[in-house]
């Protein structure tokens, strides 16, 4: 788990992982390992669904992967195809019933669904389904997708998935088990990542990030394309392009924050993009200082890049407690603030009397940043020059990051000078939007940076009223 910035309570990212392998032994154990590699994308709940000979077995609960599963549970979940999900939801209350994968039984057929992303038309679709007699058990937009699949199933499986993908709007990467097949779907804008790997025995693997492939002995094959559906069964992998629009808007925060550094997304190394962001940040906002430090772990790689470019030595002045489990997912603001001191401690000998460049991935509300700065000052830091490897967050996200009302975004309602005063630093510098694009190696036409600019890749609800109680 690497979340320590203001995004701790704003992320809605989830991780999904699936394997198809007829006769593959211990498939659920391999899903377990894949989900463990994706644990940084969700720490609230975990689940696995496996199917063999038309029988669906599934298990899901609140907690980390290692807390939800043990050998006795995994041994009972035999399958030729399986999918898993880790969830990090923050809107409203959290309930075990909202954990995924969702399993829906329809016309003697079971459909298992795992979803990463967020729909912007979920509320209207749900109301329409309810008017036609659907009874919802959860408060997630993922259940809307499952019911649409069931409604469209009369068209046949392939057409049902295509029709459903055409009805939903927003960000989504989906894994589906139905008729013994493993299906992966990526939204037409490619906002959420999804990649394909293959194991030595020919088994196919689908994952939110490529970093999970190594853990199960798979090699990266390719990314699922925006607007593409892949259908995997005993005949191999079939590609179906269900939406041919020539657009791409991969979420830029996958590179800034969400993804693990050892992942490659759409051909771009997350680690190298963060190193380059730090280098560019040092060019755009130089500082005279004794050491460069990171807010671990999300700012660590960018801090290395800043150090390399500036020539200022890198030092580990903040230590992260790696054994807190799920403490930080508590929804109460006061508990979040207290958790900062539980998660991070200062090495006083490193910072005392020194001028520090402190690098983090983002500033959202500013409260967490202010508390970290206060801890460093209490430890004797002489100066703190705060550097941020993303531009100011000024607009709400509708595609999977639960940013609060824009009035709560410190970058939206305060000037740079005011933010500097609020968090209590001697200087403050954000990477420019152009610098971020350069660090990733994509131009603005291939990335979504709406949270920085308000330029959304599609029309979004003006009030956010389309959202359901929970997001995924």
C-alpha cells in the first residue's frame, strides 16, 4: 500500500484480475497472488469468483486480500476461469454487499462481473431498470452493468456485452465470466487501463496493471485497446472492437499516483514517467536546499528524479509504517488526520537544521500536506520547499476519483501563494500541465487531465447528480 498523500480518502480506483485456463490447477490461488500485486489499487474489500462446468463459486468480504482468503477457502474455489477484485471505495458508507465480483443468476446462467471505474449515467440507467422490475441489492453502479448484461442476454453473449458497453457512459474496465468464457472490456476513451498476458501453458491473464503478471508467471502480451472487447475461451482470444471512435483519454493519475512503479500502461513505463516528472519539476521549480525528501511512497520516484536533476542529495527523512493494515481507510476526517502520525514518522537527525525539498504527487485538500509539514518543522527543519509532481487539482473527477466538491479543492479556491501559507512552507511549486504530459510521453489528446483543466473527454453531469451512493 503506497497511499499517503491527500488522495488517501479520494481514490476510487479498484484492481481487477482474471485468468482463463481450462484444467488449470489452483486458479483461485493464482487470482489471489494477482490481487495481492494489485492491493495498492484497493484495500477495502476483496473477492474472487471461479466457474467450472456451469457452477459459479465465489467469496468476498471486507478486508485486505490476505485477510479475506486462506488456503481452505481457495481450495474450494475450483475453476477453468476466474476473476478477482480489490476495492477502494470512499463515498458514503461501505458495506460487504458492495464487494465484488458481483454474481447475477439469469435464465439458468450465472454472470460474474468485476468493474474498475465509474459510470456517469448510472442513476438514470438504474431508474429505468427499476421501472422495468429490476430489484437492486447494492448501491454500486457495477450492479447496473450486470443487470444490463442480463437484460441484453437474449441477443447472445457477444452482442449482449457489446450492447451493454454501448449503453453505459464513463470510465470502465470490466472482467466478466459467462458461459465459461473470460471477457475483458475497456471503455471507448481508455480512461481505465487493462492489459493482457499469457502464461507458459497458454493460459490468458487480464489485469488492471502489468505488474501483476510476474507474480503468476505470465508475460505481458498487449494492452486492451479503448473500445475493445476480448473474449477468451478454449479457442483462444477473440478481439471485438465495439466502438471505433478515434479517441483516447487515459487517466493521467495512473502515472502520477495510482499505478505501481513497475507497471507499463499503454506502452509507457510508470517508473520512468515519474523519474522524468521529478526531473522536469527540478527544472521548472529549482530550490536551494540541503536534501531532497519524498512523502512515501507515492512521491518517492519523482523525488529521485528531482535529486538527479538538481544535484541535491536524496535522503529518507520520512519513514512509513508498513504494518497499519486498514487504519487509514476510516471515513472520519479526524481519524484520517490522526492516521498521518501513525503512518509517517520523521527521522529528526536527517531534517534538523536543514533546508528540505519535499516532493509529493499531489495536493488536494491540503490538510494532510499541512500536517506532514508541521511534523518536519517540529523535528527542526529550517526550510521546507514543497514540490508537487502534478498540476493543481482544480476540478472534480467524474470517472473514478472521488474528489470532493470543488470548494474543498485547495487548488481551486486558493492562489498559489495562499496554498503555500495554508500548508506552511517556504516555497511551493507544481509541475506544469505541459511538463506532466512530457513526463508521460503522451500529448494532451491521449491523456485525461480534466481534474487539472476542467476539459472533460465527454459531457459530464453539471451537478454530479447522476452518481449513485457508492462508486467503484
